[in-house]
């Protein structure tokens, strides 16, 4: 399963990440998706898990939270293909094939 993560708003607007395995997001440069330009993102903020045929989003106890449809995420959620979410001040959309 090929996963696409598009940044739709925030410091990296327009950036697209492509991956096929679980990946962490955060300000830490060792994260698979490192977003060092958003000071509202924790060092290890969230994880996108790829467990075919599904994808999941998990907040990693971030300071400012992870939001889906305006609601703060607690724990892990199954994502819908094309779902929007926000980490820090960065809006994203995840899709897969």
C-alpha cells in the first residue's frame, strides 16, 4: 500500500510525502516526517501506522494535540482514505492506493 501525505496549510504547504510503512511525525530530525518549521509540533508528535489494508493515526502524547475534524485525537483512530487532520499549525491530508 502506497501512502501519500500532503501538507495543505502551514509552513510546508504543498509538500507531499510518500511512504509504504508506519512513520513518525514531529520536529525531531530523526522522524520520518520532520517538520522543524512548526513550533507547535512536539519532537515526536504523531504516528501514521500502515497495517494493510488500513491506515491509522496515533497521537504520541503531544503537547498541542492532533486534531481530526476539529476534535482532539485521543489514542489511535482508523483513517478514511482522503481524511484531513492537523498537527500543530500544519494541516494535512492522507490518501493511499
